[in-house]
C-alpha cells in the first residue's frame, strides 16, 4: 500500500493511482462513491476492535463472514457458509462452505487457491488459541470475542473437509449464530498469513487487509483518505461502483460543507441541528433507520463512593433525561427505559427505570452520608451514532448535578488518548454507549455489563454481579424466545435497581446523501454497505 508524504487533493491522488481508470479529466472518476467518514480506523481487521469507525471502513467493504444478518427478515442468512446444521443438544454447528470464492488479488498478494476450511480455522483459532502463532500479533487482543467469553465457549473447531467445518461448543448458546453474523467475525486468508510469516511481516495481516469482500483496499493515508477498488473476483454480483473513497473528515460541519459542494456523495454521523439545512437542498436527502443502540452514563463502581448503589441511584435521579433528548438529539432519538431498544424482540418498557427526582437524589446522598461530592464526567470527543454530542450531554448533566449540590468536572481528551485512559480505569464516570453488533438481546448485556467484560475493559462501569451473570447464562442456554424475553426483562429490572449505568437514549441512525446516489445501505447494527451503491449519472467530483 502506498503512503503519500504530502497531502494531495483527493481527486488528484485518485488520478495518479497506479490502478486508475481511464478518463480522469476534470477531477471526475467513473462509477465511484465518496463517503465522508468521521475518523481513522484503528485497524483494518475488525476482529481487533469494537470501534464503529473501524467496522464501517472494513467489515462491509473488505470482508465477508460465514453468515450475515438480514435486517428485513430478522434472520441469520448464508454468506461464506451456504448452509448449516445444529445438533439436537445445541453443542455442534456444522457449516457447509461456499465453493469458488476468491480472496482479493492485490499488488501485495495473489492467492493461489480459493477460500476453504483452512481459512475458517485460521480466522477463529487465532482468536481463541493463545498458542496460535498469530494470537499475540494483535497488541489489542480481541475485545468483542473476549467480552462474550468466546474462547471458553468453543471447545474446538474441526475441519471435516475443504468445504465443511464443525464448531464444537462447551455449552449451548442461543446467541452463537448471531455473534457469527457480526462485523467482527470476518474471515481472513490463511494463505496470506503464511506468506507474511515467511517474510517475517506478520503484523501486515491487520494493516494490508485481504478479504473476500466486495472491495479491496488500495491506499490509506491517515487523517486523509482510504481508497478501495472493486473486487473484480467477487463471488456475488459485482459492486456497481468501481471505486470507493472514505474521505476522513472529523468535523461534522466540514462533512456537511463537502456534501453541499459535491465533494462527498454520502456523509456520516450528522448532527440533528443540520437536518434543516439538508431538507432545504433539492439535491440532498436524509436516510434514517431505527438504531440498535443505547447511550448511557456509566459509573465506575470500583471507585468510592460509586461502589454504593445509593450514590449511583442519587446521581441517576438528578438527571433530566428528557432535557438531554430535546437539547442533544432534537427528535432523532427515543427515551431509553433500559438497555434494550424498541426494535429488539425482547424489549418491554421498563416501568422500574429511575425517574427524574432531585429531592429523592438529595435524600439518597444524605442516607449514604455523602456530602461535598465532586465527580468527573468523561465525555467522548467524537460524535457517535448513539450520542452526537457527548460534551453537550455532559454540560446538561453538570447543570443537573449542581441542583443537588454535586460538582461535576467535564473531562475530555483526544480520541486515542481518551481510549487509553479509559483502559487505565482512573475515571469516576463516563458518557459512552453501545451500538449493537447483532439482533440478539444478549449483545446489549454480555459484551458491556458481564463479569467477563470487566476483565477485557469493555465494561465501563467495572460492575460484576453474579446474580446478573446468572440471568444472562440462563437466557443463552435456551432457544425459547418467550423464556429468553422474560429473563432479559428480569436483567433489565435488576440493572434499574443496581444502576451501574443510566441509559438515556436510543438514537436513530442517520446519514446525509446526494439524491442521485442509490443503495448506500445503512445497517441497523452500525456499518454502512456500498456494495450496490451507484450514482444516477455515473460520475462524481472527488475534490475534498
């Protein structure tokens, strides 16, 4: 992959590419899409992160998984596995693999064979086996898989034939297929890994990405852009766009300006206050989708006095969540009554959710013997689907806490520093959230609130409760939806009592786009697919 030492206008950078298409005059590229994204990916392998920015740039574009989630039907559907069988005891999943699937052909890798069972074993054994030669190549670990206890769940993965693999589970888990349908469960090339091992370049596996997806990675310039070209060997219908560009533009106002001037075709993570601007433009429109997400305020329960449930409940009672919805989301979110959003099949409005009651908050603090409390409220420096403006949210909470004589300091850092410091566990509380990876209700609990998720730093409340974990285990041990729904509602009620986190909103997924762009597909769990995207006139300006 080329690295530019000097920033070039994106249109010019595309024109000088060694893989350019004919006809790059007047800064125009045939059959391409430019997406204004909000930030840099942390890696080009989504197995290694939980960042939505990384999933957007990788999972839907570069890779495929064994299975996909069909948002229309609500069911898991075939992908690289064209069918599967589940044993009666729920402990064995046998996947029949699709034949004649090519990995990407690039200037740094030319596959000599098609996708097969060896690639499945490599992709998942790397995650679960500490003795695997690629396990510790990742310095970040495998946070999603570790938070759900994936290594403990998988006894072993068996290659039955080149086109058949069998997963042996240690216990039944009704969320297993749904977890395989996430953007994290991508399939890597074992042959590419072998080539990198021979060249002693193992770390390139997660940087110079090779997958089977609709686009292949061509060039990445940090803080500038990512370029992809159509995978001419894609096993499904060829992508309509020959080229795809992620124009990395952190500021929402800058993304909006680029969309208006035509330098971007689609723009990520808009702010609610920008919607009237788009509606006033004849050539622009808003795409929206109910989101499988939740924004919440997490208390670090390992720190005094936040280890006292009375203090956590007092702080929760002090917050006017309806005011946050009005001021921050501006009718682009619904109030949270728990962790599960309304589109979830296990959702039920949780009547025991805490109410706005400053006087009760003061009484609880007095009961806990807490006076002159000062609390740090950490606020993300970047927009996220679940919270477009964490700093504004923090300011509103700060004002609410002042009404109960609690002083709040708002803390923020650059995004990379923010993440590092969160891992150090030295915070009082943090405004954060979760964008679901699949449709299974367990995804709103185990990865971010279980005891296992504390161990792997995805549980920002640092809260570990055996009674809560037991409810989650019971829910995963059965495939009966009614029983599972009842158990998840018990979990919601228990969370409302213990209050390690205060959920306040489920945000609508939004993107701004040019009307001439068709089929830029939002997914309910985060990510955006450009596999079938095209423009009415087949060209676009790419000057950022």
